[in-house]
């Protein structure tokens, strides 16, 4: 791409050119530290639409060919979730990139996560999970307030990620219409939506849940919605509601012994102003944030890690624990019982 300065620009390959890949493409176009040099997809039509949109001429239908022919620094995995582990392991074992950014959910299971992390570690690859919100200034400020005793000891987190509003039943969410409703492609409200709230609770508590209870609302093939209760050490809790089947909501409340933090637009807020409300006995203080593009912050952080050697905000071991919690969620939904949890130390 043109109009770039002499700043180090990392060569990026996009694997999977569906919807989410366009956000990563835009991030590359907005940053001087990254440039899309090659793209890969199993669909020639999708590949050409994406390539034309971002001016990428090096287009591949075979991942091994792209890795062999292109001198890439970063691979961004934007395939359907069910294929993340296979794709990530294939890229790591090629030793043809320095870093892999993998869209959420990291994998389908904790066992897959362990295999992908092992492949990355064995081949000296920086592997990270793409939770865009972790790089938003608002969430970084919220964590800063929590860690500086701004609301006392955090006792409960309440969060939602619901995307419905069409008013239709499960028949309106057909597997062939969208990967989110398709089991074979890794769809479902937990993989697509609940992962945000689970990761957020673990991030804020800086700890892992010891017990999980989940109740499922069934769709045609996948969970259309779910309610989760995560119990952390010292009986602290995270209460989570997600779904394709209920009215749009994406708020988060972090409740402590001395106050509360509230975010109305916690996850999908690209190009929108957002407010972090800080509630205490002295009143409510709004902290305003200008519109920003989370995907650009995310990619810049990865580039900074490659440049300086600093640790990534989301280490791969964190993503293994994330998938262990999600495994427990599915076990609880299947059995109707709470599940005791062991995670990586």
C-alpha cells in the first residue's frame, strides 16, 4: 500500500476473507506498522471481493502456497471458529510467520487450544487471541480504576451481549444463512458472544472461576442464548446473559464494595463515543472517550510486541484457560448441573 513512511511495516497475511476480515483489513490500512500483502480463502469469489476492496493482488486458495511464497510477519486467522485450531497449527508449524492473531473463539475446546499453543511455542511463534475490547482505552481505564481501589473490592460483574431484536423465533436463525447459527462452523451464542463476557470477567477479577453454571436456550443447531454464572475464589461472581434471541444489549457493570463502574456499549462500539460511569457515594462521574477503532489498537499492540519484545496483553495460556471455562459452560448446559473447574496456574 502507498503513502507509508519509513516506519517498520510488518507484512500481514489474512486467512479467511469473510465479514470480520474486513475490520482487520481496515486496521491494516489505517496503521503504518502493518500492511496486507497476501490473502487466502477457499472461496475464489470471497477472495476477489476482498482483494479488490483492499488492493491486494497476491491471492491464494491454498494456505501452504501463501505461506511458502510470501515473506509474511503476521498471519491473522479470520476463518470460521471450528477451523481455528487446524489453521493455527498449520501456520505455526510452517515457521513462515513471526506472529499469529487468531479471531475469537480461540478454538472449539481447551484440548485444541493446548495443541495450538504448543505448536506456536515449539516453533517460536507469538500467538494471541483477538479480543478487540482488551485494547480499547475505556476498558484499560476501567481496569486501572479497579486495580487502584477506585471501587473497592470487586464482588460482582454483570454483563450482557445480546444481538436480537428482529422478533422471530429459532426458525429465523437458520444454519445455512449465517455461520453463527451453524454448529459445524463453530456457531452459537457462547462462541460468538459469551466469550466476550467470560474473558472480561476473568480480566477484571484477574483470576479464574472455580465453578460454572449455565442454562441454555436452544436454537435449531446451536445455543441461541444462555445465562451463565461464574463463581470466582472468595465467592465473587460474574452474571452473564447472551443471545441472538433477545433484544440488543451490551452493557457491563463492575460492582465493588465502594462503588461501581458501568459501560453501556462495552463490545461493538467502533466509531462511536463511549462513556465509562464511575459510581461512588460522592455521585456519578462520567469518563468520556472519543470514537476509536478497536481493531487498530489491537493490531498496533501486536506490532509493538514484535518490535520491542514486550509481552502481549493476552498470553496464549490465558486463551487455554478461556477455553476451559467455555468447555465447562457447555458441560453445565448439557447436564443441568454446576461444574467445578481447574485451570492453568
